[in-house]
C-alpha cells in the first residue's frame, strides 16, 4: 500500500475529529455557552496530552474560546499522525507517531517556548521541565491542570518539597474523572487494545491485574465481563480488601504470575513486573501496561537479556533463557493509546469538560492562589455531571428548602 500523502493524512484527521465532535456534547455545550465570554482571550496555553482526535477537539474548543495554543503529545508513541497534521492547520503542533525519546523531549521544549500562561499536562513532564531545566519559560504561568494520577503524584511531591512554583489543579482526582474516565474509560480501552493487538480470546483465560486503583478496578471489571478469571496483586491492604469484596482473588504478584495468561499493570509506580518475576511466568504470558510511563514492566531487561522479535504489530515475543516465551504489547507503553484509540469518546468528553472549566477557574482565581495542588472545585464537578445528564436526556430531583435546612445547607 502506498504511503499516505500529507493531504490524505489531513483529510483523514479531519474526519476523525469531526466524528468525535459529534459525540462530545458536553464540551460542545461549554464551548457554545462560553464563546461570548472568551475566557482564554490573550492567554498562551501549552498542552501536552496524548494527541488523538478527542484531544484535538479539546484544543480546538480552547482556541475557539480565545486561547493561543501550542500542542504536543504526552507519550512518544501515542500521537496519531493524521490528527496531528489536521490540527497543525489550526495551531502549532509538535508531535508525530513513532517519535524517539529525543524527539519527544524536543517537542516538549518547543511547546514551552511560547512562555505559557496556562499548562494542560498529562503525566507531569511539562510541569517538571518548568521546575528544572526550563524554569525560565515558566515565569508567566498562572497555573497547571494535570490529567493523570502519575502527574498529580509528581506535583504533590514538588509541593511537599516546597518547590512547586504555581497553583496546580488535580483534574485526575475529580469525581467525574475518576469514576468514569479511570474506571469505565480505562476498563474498556485497555481490553479493546489488547484484543486488537493479539486477536485472541479472553474468555476462560486468567488475568492478573496489578494495582487496584480506579484504573485497575475498571480493567478487572471488564476482564470479568469478558469471561476471564481475574486475580489482583496489590500493596495497599485497603485496596486489596476492596478487591476481595468485589469478588476477585488477591495474591502476591510472584505467586500469581505463574498461572496468568495476561498481566496488566496499572500502578503508576516503577519496577512492578521485574526480570526475576518473569522467570516464574507461565509460558506464553502477555504483558501490557496501562500506567502512564513505560517503567512498570522491566522492558530494558527483556531487551538486554532475552531474545526478542516482532511477531505482530504492537506485539514482541521474547524468549527467556529458561526457554519460556513472554509477549510484550505496545513496547511496554500505554497499551490503550499505542495499540488502540484510547478511551471512548463520551468518556473523554467528561474529562475534557473538567479540563476546560478547571483552566477557566485558574484564569479567574489563579493570581490569588498560593502554589499548591488544588482539587477540582465541587461546582465544576457538579456542572459537568449536570451537562452529562442533560446530554443523555436524564433528569434528577432537587432538595426542597425544608430539606436543605434540615441538612444544614
């Protein structure tokens, strides 16, 4: 098949953006309502987030509301070239699929070169640069909104050390983010990507989910729904207890990996599945990562100590010295973005509505805020929930004045 021309890529990217636009009613409603206000007029916004059609829709909404954007992807392998080319006709875009690590870090710096007022981050790489190598590019920053658990952890670490330079909103921790994006979005998109990459049946297989936070809950729930036996590995006793109460088996990773057909990591930590763990793995084990960075599975050890070869797009086979085979999906990076299309459109509609309103809140309040990590305001969470219900044609009751008085409201 002939390589696609730039014109072909742009046309395909625009088709994808048009498709998600038609299925993101909450962002659409906010854009329409806030257009007369233009809350981001005259403000430069640096955006680093997995660059695909849904994120392009958010970027276009921010531009329509007055923002001057520069955009890159938050992962070297997650940018979709057709979407990046289409979006580049509207604003500066520094991203491409299959980027090298060097490309990726250069793109981050190019985005920050606009001296942003606002930062929309996914994983915390932009924020970290503004606190270390590129401090001089952050002098105008009003605040940052962070999309992921990993990024929020990094920001809180900066705050704990007294090094956080500007206010940060933990968008990841909003109720309308964790309850929907992390659980239903990750749960569906991870298995969509795994099944696309392998074309194998999940029913009757044993799945080891490592980490039972909101993402792990969604992955386990959907695996069970597809007919798999699910085992959870955890270090947090409360989360492990919750997994037991949800009807899943709980076991140490080293013990459970011997019987697992699939291992999915979702911890936000490093060195979760080590080279030593893999010596006890079942022959033919599939490894996939649903955490932000490629440090949860010891990919480096696999490449250095095992004989590897590509067997399918997004699937590498590694033969261990003991003769066992393990299959690594998406090079150990975010499997749902590299081997799939990421979260369902309607899920990202909610997350990106939170991002839009949180950025607006920073514009309104940022100058008076001290540098710390802030929760998404309750009124923002509630507004997104109400817009979502309206988009689904659902209605709810309201408290009477007497009920409010009784509850102390």
